[in-house]
């Protein structure tokens, strides 16, 4: 078999049936073998779209996403997508073509050192120089991508290796002596944690994306219901248990709810599960959870005591450890604490002025009418934060958003990947008029593949989050944020791609059009919602401030 | 970063066992630069097992930085094991080649005497210079270099430290 055939067979062994990709010179042998292989290749319109689509596919399904691109510019166009997946721990395998081995290092046409470039943004990467190494490398790549703390793995494949011949032997098992993730939590640490939980007067769970990627939602819900401990979520943790749950306090951090942030400040025991204490959730590190002992459960030892020094670290898989904790769980006597939180919740709800078409209204409406399993992707900026605040995510893997890297242009291609992985679910991209233009070309991909992805543009004719910061912290000097003067007609744009486009300016129009949008099963639908230009995301903890120093309602 | 030792920072000697593959050194070096840790010295070579290389690094930092370095190194797929030798009993050696000016016979005599005190070897000689090879603990190597400075050092190169835990009295 040739190297290209071996790759195809190896991918099949790993259960791959979809690849998001874009062809090119040195990828041709592989493309040729994929052509009638039975593996479906989704042709994107820009390689960045391929990486994000594979990411959305992976996040929404829990499977490894696969993307491919040719050497040079093809490979570098994947970089933003790979970095996005790395920051949010998504299992991804990226395959890139490379110039022939004898040309490597000669600055050949479309040559770039992609393993060098992606070294700090992949969990691991490989340059295969011998056809005999392909099967072991593919096996390792998939194993590394999905085990432990998941992440992207890149395989760089020179064109001559794709053409070289070798016998196909696929290993059933692999053993990497230097890579042994810890899944079981240390029993003594679990015991210590449990003792601290029983003694706590004001315990609080802080839940991140690790709970979702480990599939620990049920264990978390059991733990919450048995003990009665309230929960705050990081952006990535939303949906791990239902946002409707009485003990769910929504997101904490920079744009968190007042009651979530107050709870963190007053808590005497923070039980952090699968999160990494990003600066967007901690605010000023020195004053983060000043009264709390911290238990930190995470599969990645390097996340522990990186930003916040913790008292009881437990390294291991969230699902494993939570099920151990559930075994001993009992109702805690914390009525006074719960009452305090409920009072905050009542006194400081998320609010906005209800005049005109408001983004918060749009998200609330969607949250109210969509089924629990609808998948919501977002772009980055105000659209993302309003979605996190006002949408009640009820199931894991229903929010797909670039949390760590904050990649504008992520949401739409990710929605394409999510729709392909979940053909029967409603998939929506909540976008801004800035973000959507970063990967708008993927409309062609969605139309061609008959993907009924819904794009809701919260159109404020500017780069809203940047505008908000300029308004609050840069004396209203609005540098480089105005999109108004050259805003495309998004309805015509949709039409040009043979997608469906609507524009709405009022709540009435929005309410009227939405049922029709949700019913569409064949074509992508874009709804251009002209919202109030000056609307801001509140509450807001300014960068570097403590969580209880929130700004409110300066809109 | 690590300019001084006053804030709980101290020098640590770390030995890393890694897969002997191309690109591994770049991964380690990249990790240090990306996360802003300073490497004071670095020495790499093959071991008794040709599939494993060992790197000896000296780095400065407080306990938290060291803990992060240790964890981040372990996270790299090609890193097999990381040993922080500083906590236990270990042997460390460094080798230096020092080319010193010899302006006259008296200077040459002096330098040869210094060499013999430090058990350094004369490995090259010319009318104007002597080249010494000295091996030992970093402090000894540095002491000899310090002694030679007044004669004028023309050129100097050091290997960086290599280290190994002692078989007995290991705290671990």
C-alpha cells in the first residue's frame, strides 16, 4: 500500500468518517485516495474554517475532529483553529501536506515548518519521514488527542511519504512510556476534600469545561442534589448541569452574574472542577475568593496552583472523582448560606432596559423556545457574553464557544461542524456583524452540504465589545470600531450564496420570523437583527479589579 | 525574570530524561521561552540507552515557578521523567576550556601553579597563551576562572553543568 492509502485505512480504523479540508499540491496523493474511500470530505472555503468546523464537530459530539490542509499557506491557515482547540482542550487531529523530504529545509515552494510553528499550540505534533511510521503515528495521534486533557495533534506528511510503499499493519494497542494520564483521584486527597466539604459553612462549586469533556454531568448533578451545594460556571462549564437548576448561579467572572461573583467572594470553600482559573474568571488574583479554602479537581497537574494556590489538589478525571465524592455525599446544613444566595439572586438579577430590539431579548426568546438539545455556537465579543448570560444551557455540549483564545470567526464554521455531527438538532450561531465577516465564506460550505445552520447576527454596526471598553476606559475615543459605513447587506449576501436571509428591526418582527427560521431544514438561514448600537454587556468587572467591584448599567 | 536570589529564588539543578528524537530540544527550549522561565545552563547528550537523552538544566526560581516548570516539562509527550536533584544529594560537574594570556615567563609560571592547585590540565600552549582544561563543581571552575582573570582571559568556553543523583543517601 502507498502511504496515502495507509493513512486512509488508519483513519478508518480510528472510526473517522468525516474530514474537513482543503486540497493542494503536496496533499494530492492523500486527496486522491480519499476521493472514493467512503470517508466524507467536507470542502471548506478557507482552511481556518476546516479547523473550526472539526472543532465544532468534536465539541458537539465528543469525538475526535479531523481537518486537513496542504503545506505552506494551507497549513498556516489552520493555525488559528488549532490554537483555538488547544486553549479549549478540544480533541482534534490536523493532517497537513509537506514538501518532499529531500526538499525540507530548502525553502521550497509552499514549504513552511508547520511542526515548528504549531509546537506551542498543539498537545503534540509529528513530522513523518518514513512510510513505516504512519500507522503508529496515527494511532498515537488519536490516543493523545482524546486522552487525559484532550487537545489538538498535528501530523505533517511529506508528499513522497504519501507515495512510498509499505505493508499495512495497524497496532491494536499502543504504549507511550512518557505519557500516562492520571484518571483516578488519590483516595487520601478525596478523603481530605470530603472532610473540608463537611466542615464548610459556605461551600460553592466552580465548574469548568473539564466536567463537560469528561462527561461528568450526571455525577455533578447527583453531587449537587445530594449535598445542596450551589454552582457557578465558567464560560466553558455552562450546560454541565442545567442553567434552570435552582442551585445554578450562572457564570462568574468579568461578565458573570452579581450573585455568582458575590458567592465566590463570600464562600468559605470553593470546589473547583475541571477549570483553570483564567484571569477572566478570577479578576484580581490577590482578592479572588479571599475567604475560601480551595479544592481543585483537574486532570492536568499543571493547571493546579498555576494561577491560584490551592489547598487540596486532586489530579484525575472529573467523572471518576465526582462519582467517588457522590458515594459519601450527604445533605449539608447550609440553609443560611443558600438563603443569602437566593436573596442576592432576587435582588440582583440580570436586567436590561426593554426598549427597542435588544440583544438580551433575542437571546432570552431563543432560550425560551428552543429545545434542550439545540446547539448554540457563538462568535466572540458582546454576542458571546450576552449568550452566556441570558441563554439557559440545559445540557452539556450545547454551548460551543471559543473561551480561551477568544477567536472571532469561530462560531459559524464551528456550527457547520456541529450540524454535521448532529444532523437532527437545531444548530444556531449567535454572531456579531464584525465576527460573522471573518468566516462568512463558509456560507458556501453550508449551502452546498444542505446544512440548515441558523445565523443570528446581533448587528450593532460596530465592534461592540471594543466599543464598550473604549466607552468605559478610553474616554469614548472610538478608534477603529465603526462598521457602519461599509456594512454589507447581509440579506443580499445570504441570497448571493443561495442561503435564506431576513432582516429584523423590532421585537415584533423578530418574534414573527423566528418560528419560520427554526423550521427550515435544508438551507442555512441568516437573520440580521439590527439591535441598539450602544447596548453594553453588564455587569462588568473591569480588568484587574476584584469580583465584587462590578460596573452596572451605564448604557 | 530571575535577576536576583532575594525573593525566595534559588538555583535548581534539573535532569530531564527525554525521547532521543529530533525536535525534543526545541520543545523544551520553546516551553521555557514561552512561559518566561530562564535557563542558566543546559547540557544535552545520549545516555546508556540510545533511545533516551538526558538534559541537565540549571534554572532559578521560587518554589511555585519550579513546581510549574516541573509540571509543564512532564506535560510534554516526549519527556519521560523529570528529576529535581536540588533536594537530594547529587554529583555535578562542569568542564571549562580557558585560554589565558602569558605575557612573560613569570606569568606562565604563576598560571601553571594555579592550574595545578585546581587540578587543571594544560591542553595547549603558545608564546602568548596557555589553554587550560578544568573540570569540577561549578564553584571550583568559577574560582579558577576568577584567579586567571588578572592575567587576561583571551577566550573561554564552558559545557554547562551535568548532574547525577548519588546512589546512596537519596532523600527520595
